């Protein structure tokens, strides 16, 4: 698997009462964490995965339809944002890192809109492949009074044709020399396949480049040999075949996944319960949530994996990288819609302790 360049751990590790199966550690000081953030500009990350156009319809509700018991939304405005792997790419750029993007769009209006949104950030279009046989994935959300009313999706989830997969792999191979980290953002829309993942991990391993994966349950077997994966609690327990939503179920799922996939680490995101990191045999860390107020969790996983990749690229330990990712997620869930944050915002939220 790709190795992660790690700094020396700061602080001591203490073990809780016997039988808890976890460890509690002191993470790096805010000063050291800010040093990692200051080096984000030195990172070069390639994001591979499902490109999604996030479409927002903003409006107001004042009555119920006489045709059916549904709200009537008076539309005030519409907006488009980068979603899926494109949002991970956007998060990395917003945090000051260098990023490139690799995925597939259709030859349609949504594809043109997605390319337009990419053009407002950077001209990272070399790895964006146009497939004439599939639509651009689009998620349309109707939002009234900061509340999502309904979402409707346009997509095709079938696996890419071999020729398309080969084009993606050729592009990945052409960029490897420049990369500090490789991110796979899997939304199960057809880009990530068993063949593609095995080749990506093989190529990255040969160059010692870490591979960070935001997974989907149905594809867990694809990620064998990845450096770190970031499932949420439900995805982790489903993939591991574990029942329950308590700490014990979470610990079992983390241990099973890490062993089964041979990953260096598994980072399970747990919403209001924070995150849990599983690094080695019986070694786990719990990171309390940093969210002060939750308005919208849309895209929070994209922020987590983008921050994680940048931190690992700049020498942070897995534990310190996860801590920064947790702080970043705590900021974006307080925003409505798919959101990004800046390096300055992340630095400021660390506090002085």
C-alpha cells in the first residue's frame, strides 16, 4: 500500500480501562497543526471518481398544493455547484492545495455546466472524459426556508466501458510523478470499478503514493490495499456485517474492515459523535465532534477526505490529519448546501489550546 509520510507524534498515549479496546492520545498542538495547514500549498493531489453537478433551487413555501398534499415552492433563484469528486477537488483548491481531477461527464447541458464551474476555479480538465453514452450525474435539491424539500437525481450507474477505464488509467499514470496523494471519491455512479481500483492502487504503491478512499458499501472489496478509507458509521457496520450503533459495534467494524482490506488506517465518521480512527491491531482513537451547529451535512465527507489528503501530503500523522479533517467538517456542516472552507478558516477554528 502507499506509505504515509508521518511526523513524530506529539504528546503521550494513554490506555483507558481494560476491555475498552481503544486508546486516547494527545494530538499535536494548534501551533503544529497550523504548520501543516501552512504547507497545504506544497501538496499535489489527484482526485479520481464520480463527477456530480449539484443543482440548487431556492424558494419559499406559503401553501399546500390542491392537487396533492405537497408544498408549493415559489422559486426565487437557482445555483450550481461542483459535487462528488469535483467537490473534493474544489475543497482542496479552497484550502490552498494543488489539485487535478479525473472522471466522466456526459455530452449534455449538465456536463457543460460542470465544466463551466470547473473553469471558475482552475483549468483542470485534462482528466475529465466525455462519454457520449451516459448523462452527467446531477442532483437537484429544492430548498425552501433553508430546509430541503425534495431531491431528484439524473444518473446512470452502469460501470464504464473498458475503453473509458483505460483512458482514465492512462491519465492517472501520466500524473503520478507530480503527486503527493491520490484520492478516490466513490459515489457508485459507474467510474470506480474493481479493475480500475486494482490498477490505481498498483500504480500508486509502486511510487509510494498514499491512496485515500471515500467508499461506497457495495464496492468495499475494491479497496484492498488502499492506505486509508473514510466510511461513515452506517457504511462501516454494513460493510463489516456488524449490527448496532454503539461504540462496540463501531470498534468491531473498524477492526474488521482494516484487517479485511489491509488498509493502514480506517477513519469512521460518526456525525454528532465525531470520528473514530483505527490504525493497527487494537489501536483506535476517538475524536469528538467540533460542529457547533449543524445546518446541512451535504458534502461534509468531501471536505473530510480533501483535508485528510492535504494533511497527509504535508507530513501530518494519520491522527493529526484526522483531527484537522474533523475540524474542517465541523465548519462546513454549519453552512447550507455544498460548501468549502479556506485554510485561514481552518487555522482560526483550532483555537489557542
